[in-house]
């Protein structure tokens, strides 16, 4: 079973700083083990998000639901490092806010 959310999110760092992003998140279940996980890709983020790489943060949906996650991977277009065109990968912890 796979559940998915595509759309705007707000990432909230431990210090309360908020970052707007666009996400493609999903819940995946391993039918062999019955374990599930959630996470996915984010885009449209600024390079300043590099400072929270690996730190816990909240992923807040527009309707106010939120979940815990951390930024696992961060990539900036080397030709335009100043642009808000960075992308990243989130790994969720606990229940997914969209499932």
C-alpha cells in the first residue's frame, strides 16, 4: 500500500525558523515485513536549508497537520547557488501527517 502527498509544505526547524517548499511525499509498506516508512523529495528550497541538514524538523501541511522528519540530502544547482532552486530528500519519523 502506498499513500502520497504532493503539494506545498512548511518545514519548521528546531529553532522555529520556517521554510516553504514543494513536496512529493509517500508512505510505503514492505509487505514482506509489514514495516512502513515515509519520506520523499522537496523542491523550491533555499540554500540556507543546508544548515539544518540531518537535524530533526517538523513537516507541516497546509491544513495544519504535521509530522517529524529530517533532511537527508541537499542539492544546489552549482550554476546558480543563490537561487531558490535547491532540492532535498526528507526521511520521516513516526506517523506521516498525510496518511
